[in-house]
């Protein structure tokens, strides 16, 4: 349960970071006037949140095998959610990087102020591509073991209409 609770908070942090893109977009695109220093600070704050979330997701993913309270199905479920959260981090980093590139194109004199955030977003996006979640499922084409919960012995005939 502890891993799932931790993951829930991480998912919400990532979601909040993604929502920040809708807040910064009008300022980055010039729809709303913005102070370049404030915008750069906002971008850097989001990068620190995304970097922290990614680091915690890696730590959580690496510690799943050691968690004796989780069953194999729970581990697969949590790993699937971790992979989704990492994908959301990648999308957020790409969204913010696009905003910064647009801002820099429209404001070449202020491009140096947002360049550190752009570099960090690019680095975060690269880190998400390097992040791997192990697949513990059956190999492609491998037959799954039948469930032995029918209560029938293997010798009994089964009516195909009941299947």
C-alpha cells in the first residue's frame, strides 16, 4: 500500500506540473504581457518539480522488488502507473520546451533568460527516454497457465456450451 500511496502523490505532482503549462502559455506566447525574469523563474520551478518527481519515480520503481507487501499483480499494476507518469513527465517537458522556444523566437533579446530552463526541460525529456520499467509479464506468444479454479478434475468432460 505504501508504494501505491507514494505513487498517487507523485502522479498528482506531475499532473500539477502539466497544468502549469496552461498557466504559462499565454505569457510565453505573448498573448499576455510577461516579465521575462518571472517567466524564467516559473519555468525553473516546474523543472525542479519534474526532476524531483522523475527521481522519486526511479527510486520507487527500483524498490518495488524489495517491497514484500506487494504481490506480483500489484507490482505490474504499479509499474504500469509509473510508466504512465514518466510519459506524462516527458509530455510536460516537451510542452514547456515548445513554449520556451516560441518565447525565444518572439523575444530574442530575452532568450538568454529562459535558456537554462530550456536546457533542463530537454535534459528531463532525455532522462524519460532512458527510464525503463521492467516487463514481468509473459513473453510474446507464451501460453498462460490455465486457472485451476473450476473445481473440475482434468479428467472430466466439459460441456463446450458452458465455456
